[in-house]
């Protein structure tokens, strides 16, 4: 089971991850990205990896 995380210190809240993979990522009240749930991330792992690879600040990590 993979673990998907967003480093809030690196995230700039651009929303690219939420646009790329809306089933996994959302912009939260602080304006930064967050993972909706690990279950959603694992069910959409390929999509989560795509979002991680397109993140301009490399704030998204996927650990398998």
C-alpha cells in the first residue's frame, strides 16, 4: 500500500494536483493541497503519481 503526502511547506497552492487528479487531491482551507484519503490515493495511484510528477515545487511524495 502506497502513502501519498503533500509537504505543506513546499506547496504553493497552485491547484495543479487537484486539476490533474481530483479524486485524490483537494485545496484545503489553508489554500494548500491535501490528500483526500489514502484509500482514494491507492485506488488512483497512477493518477497520484502523475500529479506528483507535475507538481512545480515537488511537494507531493508517493512512497510505495
